[in-house]
C-alpha cells in the first residue's frame, strides 16, 4: 500500500518530501485503524487496552493483537488506507491538469486489473 501512496504522490507531482508524507500518512492510518478496532470491542476490553497502552504505547500492535486477529488488523488498516487515499484524491484531483488525471486513472485501472 505504501508503494501505491508513493506512486500517487509522484503522479500528482507532490513537491514535498514524499517519503515523510507516506510515513506520516501511515502513522495516522494505523492510529485510526487501531482506534476503530478498539472501539469495536466490549467496554471492559477497551478499558484494559487503554490502560495497557498508557504504560506501553510503543507496543500498541502487539497489545492489540492479543484482542483481535491479525486478519482484523490487516483489514482495518486496508480500509483506513483506502479511505485516506480517497480523501486525498478528492482534494487534489480537481486541481490537476488533464494529463495527470489520466495518468492516475490509468494507474488505478492497471492495479485493479492485476487483482
């Protein structure tokens, strides 16, 4: 997914630090995904996770994996990634010239035909 984000930044001619942008985006995506997963648990489990995270935030993925499956984490991150990219493209796409719009459309068409 990070490769896709990097390619979109390239296609939109993003002028900033692309690597830093992708890193920050994925930190936000993971936080949102973890929050969604935590909120889906019963309140007593939410409280337990929150207490543990206060003491050991660096190990958030490991702590969360004790309460939800790896597959659930993966799905939540994928959904949040898609939503994040959708919002980014909704914001930037209208400002792009036709050639860049076509390049993005072609890119997504080629990646969807690979699946």
